[in-house]
C-alpha cells in the first residue's frame, strides 16, 4: 500500500489519507469543497462545491499519475436529493466519454455543513 498526498488538494480533516494506492487500484477519500490553498470550506452553491470537489479529485489523480479516464467508480453523497441534476451538470463535464460506475446516496448531514461529498476509485 502507498499513501498518495498532494498540496494541490485539501489535507485530510481527520485520521485518513487523501488516497491509498493498493495494487492496481487508487481509493480516493470522500472530498468536500475545501480550498487546498486555504484549507477552508468554501460553502456556496452545490454547483460551486461540486466544481471544487472535482478539481480536488483531479489533483489527487494527477499526483498518482492518473486522470479522470482512470476512474472506475464514484459515490456521491447529497444532503438534498433535489440537487441531483445540479451535481450531474458539473460532474458530467469531467466524465464525458468515459463514464464510471456510480452510486448517489442521500445523507442527513456532511462535515462542515457541505451539501455534497464525492469519493472515487480509479484503476491504475
């Protein structure tokens, strides 16, 4: 196992890693909209949060020598399922031809009052 860390994505806010590379898989921890420069939660709309999350996932993928085309599975956690289409609009810009498997789950709350959290698994 190898821990993957980059300053281009937010540091973990708990006892976990940004990502773990295990054999031919990369497991990216759930990301919320934290600015990697300030380590502060940005708040804002669900679209703004999703955009930053996807950029942070991209930075972690890049650190591992991968890109969005390597992602095989994502899980999206939403506080409000009414935001499903808004999140899809942003998410879909990052997965155009290659579309990973995905689950979307409604949750009662997320850390720091986030509206959305996304985790990913990529193949190496």
